[in-house]
C-alpha cells in the first residue's frame, strides 16, 4: 500500500517532513525489523527480563566463598566418628546450589604403645557423615617416632536448602588407647565452603 502526503506518493527516496505528520502511527512489530543500522538508533533500550532468556549456558559459577581458619587443637579418643568444633557455615542462595567443601589441616595420632594405629577423618554436614562410615575420607597412622601428616579433605555436596548449613571435620581413633588430633600443636588449618551454581 502506497503512502500519500498532500496527494503525492512517498517513495523510499523521499524524506517525510515531521511537521506535516499528525496523529498516532500504528505500533511497529519489532519482529519485522531487519538490517537496523546501530548508528541510526538513539535513546535507551528497555531493560531485558532475564526470565525470558533461553539457551544460555548456566551452572558451575562460584556464587560465594566462606572460609574459617583454625588454630585450636582438637582431640578424640572415641573409636566412633564424632564431629569436631572445626567448622564453617554457609547459606546457599538456591536449593539447586552445590557446596564444595575443602578442609586442610594436620592430623596426628597420639604417642603410646600402639604405634601401628592412627586416626580417621571425614567431613560432616550437620550430623551427617559425608564420608565412608568406617574409614571416612582420610587417615593418619603412627609409625616409629613420626606420626603427624597433613590432610586435605574435599567433598562436593548437594545440601538442597537455602538455610545456613554447617560443615565440620569429624574424626575417630583407630584404637581406644590411641587418640587422634586435629591441628596438633595448634597448627594453622582452614576449612572453606564454595557455593557453586547448580542450575
């Protein structure tokens, strides 16, 4: 359909005088616009609603990091796993988030006549042992006069909550007469929780 102004047909080679136009133009359907030159656009575009975006890569991003450093020595004489006070707490932002926990510390079985025994170490979420129920995630063993070992425990957890969640290092002695320690001689240790986008 041709456009006429003052009885004259307007073609693509002519320029419309804005002062000659009145009334409201019909709304344009943006889906019909093609080959727009960015140099001819001005003004501010409306905000984009992210909920309408599809096929975007997601997941795997680190959303927050919480860490606790420790110089307290913890001892255990129990042959059953118990959670220590060596802990970090994190509040996930979504139920789908993963939490990657990394604990780095020194483990040490006590001296005694049973030098062939040691201790087992694990990570707890609240009251739940996230490691093997018998052997945990790591161990130290007495040998001669040297007993101390550095341990690094790690676990990728799916807590499925947006509530504050505590992760603790747990431990147990291999023998009832040989205790085991976390951060022997109060060596500096750390436990860190990373919230990972699970979408």
